[in-house]
C-alpha cells in the first residue's frame, strides 16, 4: 500500500476535510484528516493496519514485545496493528496532562513499537516515548498511517509511515490571510484528559 492508496481510502469516506482547523498540535491548517471517519469502518481500518503491520515487520529488526498507542487517537490503530503482528496492545493515557502507562506493567527492557494515527509535529509520539522509557521499555520504532510532515517530524525514534502527505500547517501567529479569514474549528483530542 502506498500514499495514493491510503489517501484514496481517506477520500472514499470523506475523511479529508477542507476549511480552517486547529490541529491537535495547536498548529493551524486548511486540511484536516478526520481519521474517525476511517475508524468507524472496520474493513478499511483493517486494510490500513494490516499494511502498517507489514511495513513494521519489514523494517523493525528483532523481537517486539508490545504495540503501544497514545490515547485517544492511537488506540484503534494500535489495537488493529497489534492484531496483525500477533502482539499485545497497550496504551498510555494522560494523567495530570502528561502521558503515563497507567493500566499495564512492562518488563524492564521490553521492546515496543508506538502506533499513531496521523503525525504532524510528532508531539504525541515523543510524549509516548518518554512515558514508555519512564516505564522501563525500549522504544525501537514508531509507525503511523499518515505522516503530514512528510518525514520532517522528529519523534526521537525511527518513524515508519504508511503514507507521507505533506500538508502545510501554521503557527497561530503566522496564518496566511486566506486561512485567517475563515473561522477555525478544533476537532482534535489533545484537550481530553
């Protein structure tokens, strides 16, 4: 599966929205990838996550002990990707505004791969890396369905993307006039605690 295949699936269910959006990262964009429209279709989610699992198998050497998803956005793709890798899926959640591994214990040195839905700045993955290292795990890689940064986001570990889709995003004080003229919508989940 390549970038075109992934974007075709997103377009098929109307998951590529246009307007003025405040992304989970706090940046602004004229394009929003509404992955919830994908995740409501188990068959499409399965296709994407099976391809992501194949990419992980081909690019991550050695044993993997767990697949980890950042709550909320990474839960479904982490679970579905773990199913194809035949590995347990665990997740981190926000506690006091910080990601933490709350419901699970991992052995010191457990090798984990973080699964995210869409990466823009990589902040959720970096926070998940920190939480997993604090829990004693070794983060060997991260993977996502779409990398909106097209390889520019530094997540602190190797990042595998099923699709690279460079979509411009802007700091709130650096909006182009045509975007600033449209009221902003904030559909992300970072504010959920």
